C-alpha cells in the first residue's frame, strides 16, 4: 500500500483504490477539533489510557522491556475525569447519527468514563464484560481478569447492527446445543489475549478477535472506523483488513513512527476471506405482521400436530409451513395459550 505525507505535520494519508486512511501523530482532543467535522465517523473503537501508571503495564503482563515500544503517554489520575469528558465530547460530535462507539476500560477509572458519557446524548446499548486469560496475579484478593466494554450509539437514526454477520439464526452453538447466534451476542465475551514473543509491541494491545467482532457487528465495508488512542494501531489494522477506512490519533511519536511503517504493508480487505460465512436462511415471512386468519390457522394446525408430535417437533413443522422463525411461532402460541388458559407457557404439552 502506498502512502504519502500531507502538508499538515503528522497527517498521513494512505491511498489505494477509493479507500483513504488518515492517521495523526497528535492529541485526539485538539486533533478532532482540527481535522474532523461533525457527524463524519461511522464507528469508534478505542482503548484510552487507564490512568494507572500505564507506562509500567509490561511488567504486569510479563513482557520483556526490549520488545515494548517506549514512549507510552499516561494520564495522571487527578486529570482523568476532565480528560474523559473532553475526548468523549469530541467522540460524540464526530460520530454520525446512528454511529456506534465501543470504549474498553478497566475498573479503576470506569466511573469517570461513565460520568462523561452521561453528559452526552449517546445512548447505552450494552455494558459488555470481556473475560480474558491470565489476569494480574494477586494473593490477598480475587484475580482481576476482565475489562469493561461500553457500547453506545448516537441518536438520530437506527444504528448499524449486523445481527447475522457471524452466525445465522438457525445455526447451532457449541456441541450442537442452543443458538450459535445467541451465544455470540451474549454480553460476556471470553476472548484470550494475544501473545507475540520476540515481536515489537505496544504496552497493551487488544486481540484481533475482539476487534473483528465489534467491527463486523457495528459497521459495513467502506465505513470509516476511528480509534482516538491508536497505540499499536490494532483497530486500524483490522478495519483495513475488513475493507473499512481507518483513521485515528496516537500522541506517542515512537509508537506512531513504528506502526505507520507496519500499516503501510497491509492490503485492504485481506482479512475478508478468513471470516466465517454465516448460514443465513431467513424465513420468508420474517417480520411481517400476523394476520388474524393466519393466527387461527397456526393454532388449529398446532392443536392437530401436538396429538402426534412433541411440542418442539410441532413448532418446527409450523415454522416451515408458515415461513416464520421458531421464536415467532413460540411467542404467538404462548400469547394465545395465555388468553385461553391464563398461564403463560405451553407447559401442559
């Protein structure tokens, strides 16, 4: 991938075909004000400084100093509340209506980020827990082995959420039990950290599986994905690999200079072939309102089938005959059963 420097100091544009990726070696608060107009970004995924002596994080994770890029810029804890308000205010401004933001945070200064979000118009969608392997070892308390991921959207239009981008509605989960789609969309994510022995790395890097999941669900190809604290440029690298445009800020010159060279080697869309292809077979009448005559037909047919089959088998037959999903059929039958019998579920069958 070719890249060239622009007239602005620290502004890098990398060009290939129609995709343009822009990276800035500067503070994101002032940088957003200078470089980004209102409502210009589709998705923000960012892992801000934690305010806990982040310049020594490599010691907690047993990383050898010689492989860790020097120059990590930490935020003093006393400055963290105002710092959070300032960058989150810019994130809100540059997000498009319907755009999403994922903020990865530890628990130490989580309250400051939550308070800052409450001062915006951003709407909470999920508070996700990311469970990873090998937390920091402790003797006198439980081991901390999770981060918080705050998933918010900007009001104004329906936000992007690609429900079946990874697993289809009928695909089975682990050991052929339950719905794979349901399991993948639960708000506790178990994704291990990535270890890269002998490789140059940032103080703290988000795993590619984690980033891929967020980008798949909350953006589409050619959308603009922004990371306000680029660090290792992991978000940008995955976004480019998934054929999105990437942009963001990194204040550390050492990290910026190293990662710009790395990211210039990437090919747009190079990760698309590695994605799992979901089996999406959406019922022909999915989302269509129920007609009264259709409801009566479903009830009549169910009462007939239940004399020969189990409830599960009967509902499966109904989904095929009426072109509706399992949940849609079950919900309708429970509703009609409640009207007639006063109990909420078909437990008698």
